[in-house]
């Protein structure tokens, strides 16, 4: 099921309105294979609830962990994930490639 960008932002806004910490991850660039296009977003709430998607596989898990750190520190992050064709399936990039994801805390 694909989540529309507006749905991700609306959910993030609802969580913030309830006083919860929230981080937003956005795909800012891709090269080669990428399961999600530039502009795809993932909102992460402090208890680990998520809305949207930036990739899948191990990348999504790593982004969630970074988002939780960003909620606490407030420090923005630019994450880059890249793999060889041989490692691609393990991390969720079906044919190799690079994905850059910007993570920020919503205040």
C-alpha cells in the first residue's frame, strides 16, 4: 500500500498535536536502483510508530534508528546508503544504487 505524501505529513502533525516527538525522513536523491523516488517520506513517532516509507529492507530500519536519535538531539542528518549489486537484495536495493535521506525533528 502506497502512502500519499500528504498523509505522512498529516499523521506527523497529529502526533505533534498530541505532544509526541516526531522525526521526518525524506529521500533527497537517488542513483541507480531505489524502491522509493525522491520526495518519499517517512514520519517516525517517539514510540516507534511509522507512517510512509523511504526504502524498505535494512535501510528503513536504519533510518528509523537515526530518526529516534534526531528526536532526542535535534541534530539534522543526511544519511547515504549505497551498495554493490552483490549486496543489493540484502539491504533492499534490488539492483544496487545509492539513496540519500535527510532526517529532521519536527518542532
